[in-house]
C-alpha cells in the first residue's frame, strides 16, 4: 500500500509540475505572440482550421507529437472547437499514416521492426480492435502506433473504428491548452487592472479549473487502466 501511495504522490507531483510548466510557457513565452496569432487565425476565416488540420497531418507523420497541436488548439480555438479540429486532424493523420505505412513504407518499416525486438513484439500482438483502442487510450506514441498498425494484420476498418479512443486524450490535452491560455490572460489582466476581466467571476474560474482537474484525472485513470489491460493481454 505504501508503494502505491508513493507512486500516486509522484504522479500527482509530476502532473502538477507539467501543468505549471504549460502555464509558464503560455504566460512568459507565448503571451506576447498570442494576440497576433488570434488575429491571424481570425483573418483566415474558414481556412484557419483547414491550415491547422493540414499541419497536424503533415507534422505528426514525421513524429511530431499530436499533443503539441492539442495544446495549441485549446489556446487558439477554445475547448470545443479545439477538440473538433484536433479530432478531425488526428483521424486524418492516423488514416494517412496507415495508408503510407501499408502501401509505401511497409518494407522499410518491417526492416526497422526486425532491428527492434520490443517494438516487433508489440507489432505482432497488434491484431484486434480492442488492443488498438486500449493503446490509443494509453500514452503510447500516436504516430508510432499508426505505423505499427499499418504493417500488422489488422484490417483498416477495425483500425479506423478503434481510433475513436483517441478522443478522450484529445479532450484532456485541449482542455489543458485552453486553461493555460485562460490563466495566462487572467494573470495579465489582473496584473494590469487588479480585477477580474469584465464578465468573469469566481464561480466561472472555479468551474474552469475544476473541469481541468476532472478532465486530467479521468484521462490519467483511463490511461492507467488501459496500460494494465494491455500488459495483461500481452502476458496471456
């Protein structure tokens, strides 16, 4: 029991440090540019989300983490629009990676797997909708899983349907981006005026950060269960 409590404390501490780090990134590094970014995206109109989705597809194909774009989406588009654009981009990226992995890079990917026995073992076990869905719920690398799936015996229909499991992760990460941007804006306004922004309230702030805690906590719990289930499946 003591070990579990110790591990839990470490996870909570790590998560708190990560959240503070994201806030500091927005407040001290990105804040001076966020207004210009917002204005630029607004000027693009319909093409703003299209460009953002295209960047997700292009960059994640080359192993750039999708979480970066989820954080950015929350800051730029807000929670719900951000989740929508990241989800569309994530689905298109996963389908695109699967296609080029299976049709174009299959021989090269299989050669690389032979050089990495652990990855090859994971690839050999990727054969069901259930396992892919669990791996999508876990912190397993988005792009790597897509490439591994492309050279497995998994059918595209099962792979595509299992991709729905990406949504909870997108939601929590987008929420973190939104909350960090909101906190940075709030800190800037309060520093200037000494008051909350017009139309804001303590209840709204509690709701936002309470929602953040719930979203992240649920995501962590789900990921932990998924990882445990994948390990049990691989051992059976």
